[in-house]
């Protein structure tokens, strides 16, 4: 990896998709964590170009990502969707930057490391295409917990049911839940007896209403009746943990929560591991907090993932059941990207 090109060897940094939920969080975290950089440039679609975003003590003008010259940048965060990343990330990497991408565009590419900062930072030693992928926000929450348990007992099988917040669907998801809650508020008591008693307005974004409801068909169907979201959890877990034969069955559900993805996990291991041993490991795991009742409100706005309800799974020989929650906008997306960049900066030291 070449040295950064900013003054005093500091990186010049860019954020593509800077006006979206995750892009906004990335810029906020760069300031909060006092990330060492020489300069910051922000990029978005043409309709946002020319607007300004405050960073530290100055206003940064948003540039049109489609027409921008990315020369001189060292680290560029992407949070603008898979199609934008496919089109622009190779161009940015060719200009000399390391791209840290938050979309699903590059996660399955064998030449693109898929990294959770606390779990597999060694994967950053080789970045053949100049692109690093962020995992899906649901996978991200599980990895710091599963990593330490796998090292102790050998993860063999994973069964997971997720409870995913609407902000994982962007600002539109937040608006849909807000509008449907407001539309049904006056009649919500009647929903206890009749699911059609409240007018929640037209169905938007998901197959059925999300207000006062859950949606068990989250995104489109893929192989064997599993959705793309469920297959991401399988494939990304295998790649991050370097367990290509890990058996995974997931059910991904969208729930009426604004932020904070939750996962109910049943994990089977090669070797016996007690609840007390698991809790001791989790107490010391980086990026993990053991909580008596982990929940989305506790996790929202916080950096760690929260784990609790750890108990034996009596349906398998060496099994544990537990519940994990993480802020899908912070650790699930923006924070991990910034942490990956911090590892890259440390490698330059």
C-alpha cells in the first residue's frame, strides 16, 4: 500500500452518498472520532450537488459524484447503493484511493476483503482491487459475538431470525413507518380485534404494512425460497469467519422499530461450551457489551453490539441460544467503515 498523499502523511478522504442516512453518519463519526485526515470531500447525486454540509469548523460543498474528479483522494467511503458503487468504485480505486464500500456490490468478490474491524482486520493486508467491502448491517451485529465463541468452540451451524429496523431501508423506510403509525393511531386499539380496523394508507416499500405489523418477506426471493437478505447472512458469515462450509438458516423480518437490528441466534459448536464460559468470553470481546435485556432502544446511538439471553440450546449437542442487537446505522454501516479506515491508517504508521 502506498503512503497517503495529504500533508504530514495524512489521508485525503471522500464520502460518496454523503447526504443519505449512512453517509451523514459517516461524516458525523469522522468528526466524533477525530479521524486523522488532511482534507474531506463530499459527493452525492446531481440534485444534492452545490449544497453544503458542516464538518468540524467549516462548510464542505457537496460535489456531483457522477462527474467529479477523484484524483488525490486516499480513502473514499461509498454509501450510495450497489449500482453507483459498481460504476464508480473501480474508477476511484484506479485514481489511487482505497474504497470502503457499504453496498452489497463487492461482498462476494474473492478479491475484495469483507471486513469487520474487530473480527478480521488481517484481511486488509491485501486489497487487490483497491476496494474493501462492509458487511450487511445484520451480519455485522452478529460477527463480534460469533467470532469469540467460534475461536473457543468451533462454530458448526447457525440458525438466525432477525428483527430488522426500518432505517435499514433508508430514509424512505423511516418515513413509511412514521406515516403508518400516525395514520393508524386513532384506531390502534381496534387492531387488537381486527387487523383491518385501522387505515394505514397505501402499502409502500414492503409487501404488507410495517406499522403495527412485521414483514417476514424482507426483499426479493433467491435460492430455495430464501430472500437475498437471508442469503447475505449465510454467505457473509462464511467469508468473514473463514468457514466456507458453515451451515446457516436465516429468516429475516422487518419490524416496526426505527433503528436497531436484533437477531435471535441458535449456534451449534464442534466442542462443548458452557453459558458461563461464553459470558466470560463475551464480557472481554471487543465491540461487545453483555446486557440483561438487549434491545434496540439501548443500542441506538451506541457503538457496541449488545448480547444477552445466553442459554443452552438443548436441541443439539453443543448449542447456545442468545440475542444480539446493534445500531444498524452506526456499527452496522458507518462506524465499521470508519473503523476499517482507522486500521488502514494504523498500517501506515
